[in-house]
C-alpha cells in the first residue's frame, strides 16, 4: 500500500561523506566561536568596560550554541532529503553566522578605536 510519499533511494556514498564533512565543518565553526567567546570573556585584557566585553563574549557563545544545535539537524535533514531524491533547500545559517561574526569584528574594531 502506497502512502503517496516517494521511496527512499540509496545515496551515493560520496554525497553521504560530503554531508558528514559539512557537519564536521559546522562543529569546527562552533568550537572556534566558543573559543573566541572564552577568550573575550576570560583571557584577553581588552581594557574594555565590562558591558561590551560581556556582550561580545555572550554573542559569540550564543551563535556557537545555535551552530551546535543546527549541525546535526541539518546533517539529518540533508541525508533524508538526498534519500528522497528531493532538492536541498537553502539555509539561512551561513548568512546569520557571517552577520554575527561581522558584527563582532565591527564591535572589536570600534572598541579598540574608541
């Protein structure tokens, strides 16, 4: 009996491995963001007021958490979509991550100039 949904197809192992590499790249990104958060909050003598320093550190930690949650969800969804033979949707997280990192860069630059 058919439910009207397409059957799962075998996925070429190269695509599965590429999906896993993308997952690992997101995890590395999250680790780098978290390392930046720890550095800003606890290690670097920036000479900033506590407010901006905490804001930058927490923003980095927040985006690290978002990426960490996003990575396995995206990996699973992509694997499922490939098995169905569907088209992969665009993801907003690369743009969000870029925006947040750019914002942090701007705050760091302005914080050092002022």
